[in-house]
C-alpha cells in the first residue's frame, strides 16, 4: 500500500465552523483471533505539524514508532483504551469496538467538542461527531489515533508472545494467519484467544 500523508482538510473545516478541539478515533485488533481490541483517540495541536502522518497500515514499523513518539509529544491529548477478550466474548466484537472508541474519546483531557471517526458513528457520544469513510487515510487526527492504537497493541502482543511463544503473537499480532491457525490446531486456544470468533478457515485447519 503506497504511503500517502493524511491531511487536515476535514479538521480545518470543523475549526472554521467554530469547533476548537477536534479528536480523531480509530480501532485496531477488531479482526483478530487473539488479544484485545484497542481504540486510540487523539486531539492534534493545530500549530504543531507532524511530518509523514499517515494510516498506520501504510507505515513501516520504524515509521510507526517515530510517529507514535512525535504524536504523544506534540498533540493536545491522546488516549488508548483496551477491551479484553473476556469482555469481547461477552458483548461481541462489534459492541466491544464501539465501547473501546467511546471510552477512548471520553478519556481525553480536555474533552473534544467534535470527533472524527473512521468509517462509522459511535453511539451516545456527548459531542458532535462525523464518520469519515477511509478516515485513517483522509484525516490526520484519525491517522494519529490509528498509530497510537497500533503501536500500543503491537507492544502488548510482544509481551504476550514472551509469556507464551507457542502462537507467534510477535509476528502476526493475533490475526488469523496460516501460522496462527496451525498453532491453534496444534495447541488449542490460550487464555488470550476469543472463544466467540472462529473463522471458517480455523475449522478447515482443524478438520
């Protein structure tokens, strides 16, 4: 995927309408077999530019680590919220994703007066919001949120790998790769796996 820097056009248009603190929010880990789903929320400082800010999926590991440090240093506020596997299994992955994003936004200090969300809207937010299709590529605040969430989750998956290296969490980060599915077929599910999310390929591997 070519790396295209996210722009501030959408944030700037909201500033012109009188919104001061505009947050971006995005999730990571929604489609995984293991590990939490996380949401990041970021309010960027309007006068502190971050060069190369882009969707986390379009960045290399080194680029994400550099951008993570710069975002945390230069932004007005940031937060990352994690929903663990037991709660995902209890309320389902869609609701867990919405809860993570909702909690991440409300963890910001100061609270934003407008929120840009990647793709869809978050129920019951007490401030204005806008869903932006392809938001992590189009809006710099959403791109920043995707990076802080991705780096935080990747670091956690490295810790989980060190505690239990059988599944290769350090490499696939919990996603349903062939390596991961083979490990599940061999060792079964660990406490870090979501019991309610089983793709058809998992059954094919076990059968």
